[in-house]
C-alpha cells in the first residue's frame, strides 16, 4: 500500500523531469568544457537523445539509475508498494532503451549511456566523455579534446 494518496502520488510523478535534470546539466557543462559542441534532444532521432554530436556521429543518453535500472547501483531500487506495476514499468523502460539503441546504431550512430550516479562525480564523468570521444569521428579525423 502506498503511503500517499493517489492524487499526491500523481503530483509527485508529474514533477519528475524528463529534460534538464541535474545529471544532464553536468554532462552538458563537462562536454562543453572539453570543447565538444552538441545539439539537444533531437526529436528526429529515435529516443530523442539528450545530447547529439553530429560531427562525431555520437548520441548520449543521460539515464537516471532508478528509471533505467542501472545494474548494481544503490539508486536502482524497487518501490515497496505496487511492485507488479513497477516491475512491468522498469522492464518496459529497459526494453525501449535497447530498441532505441539498436535503431540508432543501425542508422550509423555511436550510442553512449552516462548513468546519473556517474554524472555526479566530475572525474568519472570526464573520464567517460574522454573515452567516448577517443575514437575516430565520421570523417576519419582524430577527435581533439581540450
């Protein structure tokens, strides 16, 4: 049984951000600091990636550990109430993430997932971004980061 009323729960869930989360903002700032330029939330691409780097053929999704089930993360809990609903919801989220990733890859995009917990640690975030852009870009030239 839920501890809050159905109306209160609905209000809480409506307040959950889809775009511009603190994790996403940290990724944006770090990418910009490294000299990477990007577009936001391209709706013409499957899954509407959070950051798109057309020059490098790369899309980044900043996933919340709770919503997208970051394996082994302490934030990927299952609510105690209405477990059947949440289990189904999480399975659907993970399946959708896989479909979107496959679709983007089939269109020639490199897909990178940055987890919320990693985005909150500057050194881990910088390392993740640097390793994501050390490959050659679409033109065959080396990516130069600041």
